[in-house]
């Protein structure tokens, strides 16, 4: 009789231990996911933080950089996200234009949607201009939001940057992806 009681107490202790260990494991996975999931979107950064992060991405000869450096943002259908674009004016003469125009366009998609439907994910600032002094850097946020019910897919975008007024003087183009995962 004593052996049965001891076996019962041991199995209960084992079950409690397993439950506690599983709880710790789940919490550990949750925190690791939160830590490594950070930095996939510019929406949570202040202007100063975004400027700092983009400043870190510029190399000596880079004209345009994209934040996050992974060049993709992951969104759930209906969720809002942003990508940061950094433009560096590498001109060395005083007569060079200091206004830059940018335009976001689709660059292929695996969504089964038209390019117009994909471009409508850009909430505001699909195109615009930004003044950037010689040797300085300008930053633009481009917000995205896919409609509810959007299928899981990957949509490519391209940012075309032009020096001066209009779109006649190409400066640099960079690509990035918006990944929709429900």
C-alpha cells in the first residue's frame, strides 16, 4: 500500500514539474519572438530614432537606404506598417539641386491582385518631394495597410528617387517587399 502511495505522489510531482517547465518554455519562446521580431517595421520608431537607424545604414557611396535593413515588412491583413526611406545628397557643388522626388511603384507580386490594388496599400505619400541639403540626409516614412481579407502573399515595391523637380534626372532606385501573413 505504501508503494502505491509513493508512486502516486511521485507521478503528481512529475506532472507538476512538467507543467511548470512547459510554462517557462512557452514564455521563453514568446520573449525570444518579441525580441527578434522587433525592427521589422518603422511604425514604432520616433522621427529621431528612425533618423538614427537610417544613418547607421548609409555606407560611403550609398545614395538611398531602406529601413528595416531586411528590406521587408511583415503585416497581417488590415494591419498598418511603415517603411523608412533615407535619401543622402552626395552632391559636392553649390549649384546642385537639393530637392528630391520619390515615387513608390509595384515591382511584381505573388498575390493574384492587380498592381493598382497593391499600390492602394500605400496609405499616403506614394510620391512626393523632400529637400535635402548638400551632404545631408532626408527621411521619409511610407505607411502601408492591406485590406482585411488580403491573402497571404509577397508584394514587391520599388522606390524611384529623382534629383530636382520632376522625374527626368534619375538618382537611385531601391526595392523592398511587403509580406502579408495571417
